[in-house]
């Protein structure tokens, strides 16, 4: 099996593109096949600098390494279509020779005039096809000598596929079943443009053939092009080697209504691209899953489920497990809702299951941005303490910054309601007993605090919240004794000594 991911570098690769790459990758791996990356960059007008690098980086980040492709080697290169231009011209000419394509000399102005003409007459949209082609200026309608003259004079032309009316194109889609198109409905697609560059259709089919692609897995939006692709395979006489097609369901907005778009990301403040993108204006720029603080393994797991499911209850799949479980048969037909909360849930699961050393590596840069570079051992404990409570990597900072920076605010609401000023001496006494601990470990601290509460006949609810507020500012957070151990004796005691007297002012 040979599968390809064939993005066009017309901008940053959206999450749907990554899903297409992932499904191709999974199937190739599962079947011991080959995963090929092909850059479809023949449309010079839509080329966006940096887009190819973005695609490569997104695939690398997700761990989807191509077996063949630009920079990856392979026996069927070059893998960038702009480097294969001469080849397409030769194949296009072959179609002319076979009577399957023709030269069209109509200028853009003439075509525009025709379109307007149709509109004025209230006719359906102008379509360059069997019904009108003999009224146009092309090598089928003009006498042979005139055609030769035009060609000799270097008149610009496009090359069009001759679609014969009166038959039906049958696509056997592995996901959608049989899809049929009447040839009358299909136009004579341009194959070569006036600048000599191939269109997507020609380049895509020629390359799929030459690169011996066996399965084309791509987004649903390409289904209607497939009719022309099948006609091209027939025109070339390549039906025998035609790849199998599978068109993936749409990815829908979080509401489930309509296709997920780039604007949804901006509107909802959620990532819909794998990585950040620096556009030429701030409006064009955005943050990706990576920069939001997702783990790539979680993103891959989340994406796998956008259109596929294993048919069991299992949700957490490593890439290896996905490879084992994946099959085209389990890809759905209907649109898959982009559920951001589910993405967060996956990330949470991956963070909780990661070991502390791994997590430390992930959050080190985030802490550094905030001016903190704690030692490895401390950082690992920090991660261990917080990992049950976070969804995204930056949450470690948000949830745990009090472990690295002084507490700036105390939970005034709780203090106002519950702090009993007359208890200050008791709490200072407890502080003193903590200060006297030889080993400032969570267990020792816990014993000391509990002994104190018992001695003073205080309920846990009368002690712990104030301990917490004094040390962290709030009443919520991970185990307070672990927090204290991590803060260390000196810092914990100093915080208590500052905070407890300050509590008096809140009452
Ligand atoms: N270049 C097309 C794209 O950008 C490829 C579609 C296909 O896979 O045939 O998605």
C-alpha cells in the first residue's frame, strides 16, 4: 500500500489537514505500506512563503514522519510538484494525441463576456463543456490549419479535458459507497493553464499514478473532483491502476452546525491549527494547539477520533495502538464535531499519565518565561504535585505560581467570614512547633499540624483553610503538606509569620 498526504502550501495547515495526514499515516503503518508527502505547489498565485515549513513542522510535532517526500528521500521524486513541471506538459500532450484533450484559445476576457452573456439571458451558469465547446475557440471547433497558425504564432492557450456527454462516472468510495456523476454535469476541466503550469487535477492524477499510489484518503471537499480524476485515469488508459478513494467526513464547528473554520478559532479563543502562525497582520495571526500547551500525543489521539472510532469504549490510544486499531471501515460518513472540551480532556489524561521528568521538560520553558529556573528535582516534584489538576501545560504555572513567587493576595472572603482574631496566638504557636521540626517532610508536617489541632480541640475546618490561605493565598490546591515540603521550611515559616498577623486586618 502506498498512501500520500498532498497538501498545497497555500497557508498554514489546518487541523483537518493534520487529520488527513494522520489517517494516511495510520493506514500505511498498519498495512506495512509507505506514507508519502507530496507538496502540491503548482498554483503560483496562491503560494504562501513559510507554508511548506509549517506543514513539515506540524507533521514532525505530531510524530507523522513520511517515508518519502521532500527532504525524506524516496525513489519517486521529486516530491514537490513545481519541480515536475515538464512531466505534466508531456502527459497533457499525450492526452491531446489520444483525442482526450484539446487546446482552447479563448482569452480570459472572452470567457468573462460569455459568462455575462449567459447571465443576461437568464441561463444557468456558463460551463465550458460539451454543450458549448463548439461555439468557443478551440482545436475542436476551429479548422486544423487555423489551430496550427495559432499555435505557431505562440498564442496562449489552455489545455482542456474533453468530457463526452451521455455516460456516468462511478466512484466506489470506501467510505461513501457508490457515488455517481452524469458526464453532462461535468465541465471540460482545464488541465494546463496558459502559463504552462498544470492544474491540481492533472498534476494530482499524474503524480498519484507515477508514485504508484494505491489509496487516496482525503477530505470530503475533493469528492466532486474525483469524477474528473476518474475520467483522467480512463483517458490515460490507467484504470487498472486507479487508486481506491476514501473521502473523510467534514469537521464541524463545536456547535455541530457547519464546517469548522479558521474564524471559529478566533471567535471562540480556541486553537484550530496545530501550530502558531505569524500572519502579515495581527488578525491573520493565531496560536496553535502546541502554543496553547497541548501535548502532541493528546492532539493525535483527539484527531484520530474526529471521524473514526474503534467501536469499543477505549479512548486513550498511543500512536502505536492507533496503528493497530485503525481501519477505513470504522471511519464515519457524517460530520465530526470539533469538541474542544474533549481535546482538553485528552490532554488532561496524557498529562496525568506522564512521568514527572517528562512533564518537567515540557514546562521548563514556560517557567523560564516567567523568570524561574528551578532545579530538576524540585521541578519534578512540582509537576507531580500539580499534574492531577491541570489540562494544559501553562496551567502548571497558573495553578502553581505561588510555589515560585510570594503570595500577593489572600482569600479575603473566607477570612472575613471565618478567621477568629483571638486564635492568632494559637496559630503562631503552631508555627513555632513547625519551625522546630528537624525534618520538614510532608509526613512530619502533617503529624505536627494534626497534633496541634487535637491539643487545641480544633476541627480540621478550623485549621486547614487558614494554613492554606497563609501559604498559597487560596483555599484550593494540592495537598497542603506536600506544598509546604516543596516550599521548604524557611519559606513556609516566613509565609506563616507574615500572613497570620495580616489576617487580623480582614475581620
Ligand atoms: N493539494 C490538495 C490539497 O491541498 C490535495 C487533495 C488531494 O489529496 O487530492 O488538499
